[in-house]
C-alpha cells in the first residue's frame, strides 16, 4: 500500500471517529426529549400541556416532608419559580445535581419544587434553600395541566403564571427567573406574559 493510500485510509478513519463523537453528543441532547415522549405515550392526559401564561396558579394541596398539608394559595404572595419534578426522571436528576452544586439561591428568586411522594423515601436531594413539597396521586400535575417532568412555571407576586418551560438544565430555570426579575413586583406586571422558548429553541 503506497503512502497516499495509507494517508487517505487514516483520514477516513479520523472522519468516522469524529462522526461517532458527534452522534453521541446528539443522542445525549435528545435523550430527555425521547424520555418525555415515552412517558406521554403511556396514558398521559395532558402531554407537555401546562398552564397558559396569564393563568392564575390554581390551588391544590401538597405536603411537607413531615406530611403536613400545604395549600398553594398560601404561597402565591411572592415571586417564585415552581418546578414539577420526579425522582428517577433523568432530566430532573440533572437539575437537582446542578442545584446542589450551585446552591439554593442560584436563581435569584425563590424556587418551589413539587416532587412525587415516595413510600420508599426516594427524593431528589434538593438543597435546603429550595422549598420542597410533595404531591400524591398526581394532584400537582393535574392542577398544572401537564404530564411532563420536569415542568417549570414563573409565578409573579399576584399568583399569576407569567412564563413556562420544560427545563433540562439550570440555565433554563434561570431564564424563567430572569423573566420574573424583568417584570419586577409591580401590580399588573402579570399582564406582560410570555412563554419561555423550550430548550434548543423548540
């Protein structure tokens, strides 16, 4: 085999390896979307769904880690990002890990996480600064009109949804927090609503 043929053979193998790495990167990016689609295809009522911006956050009952009941109406007097998440959901676990690394005040506004109550004690391990509540029988998902986890909402100080997202990273949650900080805490701020673009521009 002559020198030029050997060189061409080496270049071809390098191209194959580069394409393989690109494919692996693409698969890692779309895996959360595929997992969400799989969940939605098994009996979900709402799909990605979610409340439209401008909708008041509905009242539903969740509970603390100790089992004490909490009504969302008692938490609607402040700006906050609400996160619906589940233990065992890969994107949720990624978000939880990033929040632990960044600290509970990573968003600049309060974060309220609603997770599935687990009889086995499995949790997302969110930082103590995050208000973590637990739902049973999917009451939060039903009230928020979504089967998706993770699902997030930016809620203003009047208790109105101003933006929504299906976050895959901490950056997506921060985008919702920025939306709240742009609106400020003024009465009537909820009139300026918008839907935050999905990760990847969806």
